[in-house]
DNA sequence: TGTACCTGGT
C-alpha cells in the first residue's frame, strides 16, 4: 500500500490527478503520515499547477505540522498574490515552538521584498543574525534582494561586501538593487565588475535603464547582449518591448515580435501584455487588438485588459476603450485601481465628465481607496471640460496633499479656459511644491506671458535660474525605416532638415484644408 | 524542499 502511494505521488504531474490521490490518502487514513502529507502539501503549494488556498486548508487539518510543512506553505505564499500570509504562518510556527531553518528564511525575505516591507525584512534579518544562519549563501542573497527591493540599497551593499562567499545570484541581486534604486552608474559598475553574466544580469541591466527612462541605452544594451551575451528570454523581452513602446519605435517593436517567434520564446501572459502595450502605444491599434483577442479570456488577467484599455485611451479612442471594459465586466474580470485610471483617462480624452465621475465613485464601491493618481485624473477630466470650480472643490476635498500632477492638471485647465487669476495661484503653488522641476516655472511664466505681465514672467524665469534649475528642452521622436530621429524645437542638426521643414509646411496646409472642409461640412449639415 | 530579471502612467 505504502509503495503504491509513493509511486502514484512520484508520477503525479497534474492537479486533478493529485486531488484523486488526496481522496485515496484520506479514505485510507494515510494523509497525516509525514512523507505523504509533505509531498502533497509541497505539490499543492509550490508546483506549476498549485492552489495555495487548497494547500492551506490541507495544512490546517494536520494535527502536528512539522518544520517541512511550514516551509512548503511559506514558500507557496511567498510566490502567491498574498505574500503577507507568510508572516502569519511564520508567527504560528514560532508559537508552536517549531524552529525555522535555512529553508524558511529565503521565502520570508522574498515575501518582505514583494511587499516592500522594510520593517518586516529588518526584523527577519535580525532573527537570521541571531540564529547562526547568517553565513548561508542563499539566505544572504535573499536578504540582499530584500534590502534592494525595500529601497535600502546601502544595507544590501553592506551585506554584499561582508559576505564570506558570493555567487552569480549575489551579483545579480546587487545589480537589481541598484537598478531599483535608480542609481544607473553603480548598476553599470556592478555589471562591469561581475565575474560572470547570465541572462538575468543582462535583463536586470536592460530593465534598470528602462526604469531610469533611458530607453535608447536599454536598446543598445539589448543589441550588445545579442552580439556578445547569452540568449534573451521572455523576461528580457518584456523590458525590451517596454523600451520600444516608450520610444514609439514600431519597426523595432515589430522586429522584437519577430525575434520572439524565431527564437520560440514562450508567449507568456506578461510577454503578450508587453506586445499589446507596444503595438497600441506605437499606434498599431489593430495589431494590438489581434494579439489581445487571440487568447481565450480564461487565460487573461487584469494587466492585459489594462494595457488594451489604457492604450486605446491614449489614442483618444474613448468608445473603443469603454467597449473593451464592458467586455471585461461581462467576463467577470475584476478591475483594479489601474483599470480605473485607464478608464478615467479615456473619459478625459473624450470629454465624458459624468462617466468619469461614475468610475471615480466605483473605486470606493469596489472596496478600493482612491489614490492621489485617481484624484489627479479626475481633476484633469473636470479641468479639461472647463468645470474649474468643481475641479478646485475636488482638490480641496482630497484626503491627501494635492500632488504636482493634480495641480498641473488644474493649471492646464485654467490656461486653456482663460482663468488666469486662478492659474496664477495654482502656478505659484506648483513652483513651491516642486521647486526643482523646470516645467513648473515655465508653466507659471507662461501664465504671466499670456496676460502680458512681462516683468513677472521674467522674474519667474530668473527665480528658476537662481535656484540652479535648468530648463531641459522638450523633444519628440519619430521612427523612419527602423531608425529613431530625435528633434528639439528649432532643431537644425538633422542632415535632411530642409526637406523636413518643407514637409511640415505641406502637412500644415493639409490640416488647414481638412479643418476648413469639416467646418464647411458642419455648416452644410446644420442647414439640413 | 531554497536565492536573482518582467506586464498601467505621471
């Protein structure tokens, strides 16, 4: 009998199969026998087809759970969408006088990292130091990662420097710590110093540049990786596609799509989401829709829907965005706080104030708390529509200090709707709030320029310069035949600049002609 | 039985 169960469990590779074995174990009274209960718990909590809640229910039935049961459950929760449960299980473990070992701490550190819980992470590390496990390589690596993830890269570095022995995971965790902290020069230094670089090192470097906003450098590193590094994986491509979408580089993005197919990389949900995001942001709405619709709804998650809705919203395709949301609701997929931001941004572009209010109120109804971004978005909707009084009222009512983006939205509305007295007040407040940001001074100075108060406009610019803030010139990018061209205002550097300006004149005339035409059509239809 | 890289926009 015992041998029979052992063979069944060893060959078990599916969830339904495992449930059948569980039923057999229960009816035969063997389920609480250690080797089987551990094997079962470990499969239920950590395998590819795991169900952590099922594993937890099974765990609760154990009369005398052992260290390895706790470890399996903590590991499962660390990778679940509820990592905070790890700490509850850990507390229970300590209450039951079960002593954690070298397999317990890496996953607790991971949970603290995923929750960005600096306090919990620090307590756990203190416990490790007292436990005599402090020299374990895996534990050290996990805590370097934890410190990097909670924004304490200096502590990560201290741990890294004091380690008796390092491996490539130590270096990758340190690299990732600098990537997350936004310190690209130290990130690069670690990358250049590390004894060996694998696909994780390269991917972390690329993603570090993406997070820093240096998308061109991210692409350059990817090219270097193709030339001299390991083969890229699906995670690498998620970051690379993110760079393409920010650059608006459709041809490069499509080439990446082709690369994914040629290299037969798994089209994971994250990768599909990145492709949808890239296509829609680069204006290839149809390609995005094809990729979005070709996967069955069961295999989607809210992030994929957000990418589609947000992308359509960015292009002002308001009704299409709201249509996709309606589909999402029909399928019973729960929106998250990002979904609401995407929906409200769609409303802002389409001038749908009442709908935006509806979504804003739904956030609370869905059991979420509106964040400053939601207030900023709602203020933007109201301000764009010229409902400045309501916008001001919302700013006053918001439960947190208004962020620069909230006031920025209000300022734009004031300028567009010629409320210059209010614009001056908001503009001044923005400069106070964000004194290192060049755009805030420019915004206020532009308000003064519009009302011809040149002295004030000049003194605002001077205030900016005296505080050492430099105005960085705005620019835009255009991709032609796979090559990105960057232009700033009055740019004369491009070799084909004469033809480019000539084409601009032609396009300008074309727009004028089109708008005259639409006015004429409006006039004709008003007669009917 | 363990550690590292990824999917909204500002």
